[in-house]
C-alpha cells in the first residue's frame, strides 16, 4: 500500500506510456490484420484504411465498447493471494503491457499477424507464475486458447471457402457475370450489415441498457442489413459497363462491383473490432489506474475512463499508420492473391465466425480467424494458390506468442520489483 501511495504518479505515467506502446502494437498488428483483406484486394488504399480505422475504431469503442473492462483478463489469473500487496499487481500489469507491446512490435516488423489477446494473456501468465503462484493461473483457460489455434482458422477457412464458392457459382462462372453481380451484389452487402450488426448486439451493447432478446437482435440486424443493402445497390448501380464488353472486361467490372462492398466491410470490421477488442486491449492500463486511484484495492473489474479510450484510440491509429503496412501486406498479398471479391469473402467469413463464436462459446481468436478465412478463399483455386511457406511462418508465430509474452513479462516483472523494492509470495 505504501509503495502505491509513494510512487502512484510514477506508476500512472508508466502505465500511460506502456499503454500507448501496447495500443500502438494493436494498431500495427490487430487492426492492420482486420484491414489487410480490404487493402490487399485493392478495395481501399492504405490511406483510406487509416481514415476508416480512425473513425470507426473510435466509434466502435465509444458506442459499443462498454465502460467497464475486466482487468484480470477473462479470469486468466486469480489475484486473491496478493490482496495485501497490491503493488505486485501494478508491477504485473505494467510488465504484461510492456511484454505484449514488445512482442507485437517484433511480430508487426516481421509481418506476422498474431493475437493481441494471446500476447497480453501470455504476459499475465508470466507475471502470475513468478509473482503470485503457479496455481494462480487458470490453466483450463490456457487450454482453450491452445484449442483456438486449431478451431479459429478451421471455422474461418470453412466459411470463407463456402462464400467464395457461392460467388463463383452465382456470379463469376455464369454467362453474364456483370449482370449477375448487380443482381446478387445487394444480397452480399446485406450479409455484411446483418452479420456485423449481430456482432455488435451480441457482444457490445450491455452498457447502453439495450438488453435485446435473440429474436429482437435478429430483427434489428435484418433491418440494418436492409438499409445497408439499399445503399449498396445505389453504389453498385453506378459501376458502368459497355454493352459490347467481352467476358474478361466483364470480370474486371465485376470486381469493381465488389469495391463498394469492401468499403462497407472495412468500415464494419473496424467498428466491430473497436467494440470488441479495443477496450479490452487497454485493460491492464485501466487496472493500474484503478489500483492507484483506490489506494491499492484489488478488483476484478475497473471503470474505463474516457481518457483511457482516447489513449487507446490514438495509439491504434498511429500504429496502423506507421507499421501496419507490413501485416496488411501479409494478410492481403502474401498468403494468396486477393481481388475485391475474394477479400470480401474473407472479411465476411471472419465477421461471421465472430458471431458464431459469441453465441456458442467457441474458443476463437479474431486474428487466427482472419488468416484462416483468407486461406479458405485461396483454397477455392487449389492448394497451389496458397504460399505454404508464409503460412508456416504465421503458424509458428502463433505458437510462440503466448510463451514469448510470458517470458518477457517475467523479466520485466523482476526488473520493476527490483526498481521499487518489494517481495512477492512466489519469489520471496
């Protein structure tokens, strides 16, 4: 308690710096990963992706992100053993933040799309093992995370594969692909609005006291999807085609039809990401602020002040603008060649999997879902359309993420403990 009282301001400053660093990493990796299909397919430019992220990530966080965040990430660790030494939790959260941020920087520099959640969970596990006790970690949750390495890409890939097959059958492999693109385009735009509305209503509107039943959520999502489809039809009808155009020129026009769909999906995914992941990404920062302001009271939940969301939003946009291009390049061009129609399928498949997971409890990672969806879309053209070496490197980065975060958090925890001088149950 005395340490928090003495160094509270220092802890707050460190938390803000580390929080900015961490959210910079989220922007460079997680948001870039969400935008990669849209940019890589040519649907939007990098500059447009940054603008869309700046607007819709903020909107998602503020409108649907909630005002409370779990500081002990999803029950990963039990802090009861250090209730009387809350400064250890401060050190642990700072160490977890810094470890996750460093790992996200390394991964982003190498173009590896990794899980932000797994990065911060790894940091928390590393701190808990050396700072509290080995049995303070909920190892069952860690097992679920390991399962997500398989479940996430499989489900995302399967849905991406099915969506791409439907577009091939209904549009690309028909006698009049352009006319069929105009015919079916609004339906696919409807799916975007419908799916992302469900993501938001199922996971992010509790703080607005909109406690909708599943049926009410479906009706609201259907109405929103219809509005989006109407707007999409207007945009699609503006795509011109010469009457004498041959099939090759028709295919080019078809891809132009999918460009406005990619704009919708990019906006929708940014909003969904903001509502689901941005606030959680700055959970450790909120934990430190809560501990310092309360004088050391350990709680499983903490209020999420507006200024913390601003810190998170600024970090995310800067991260996407400065280093995000590397991960966007991996997702959008290196796994398989993407066109607007393929990118649309991958993005919608990822959003659909998030909805499925939110209602069934599947242990999934949005990053792994997105990669799997891109792979599924590529598989519709055969295994040869995939760069297996790139996929191998990505999978290896997934396996390394959690232990890398844990090891770095252990080192940073000991460094902080040594700097401020205290003892802990596990390390004496």
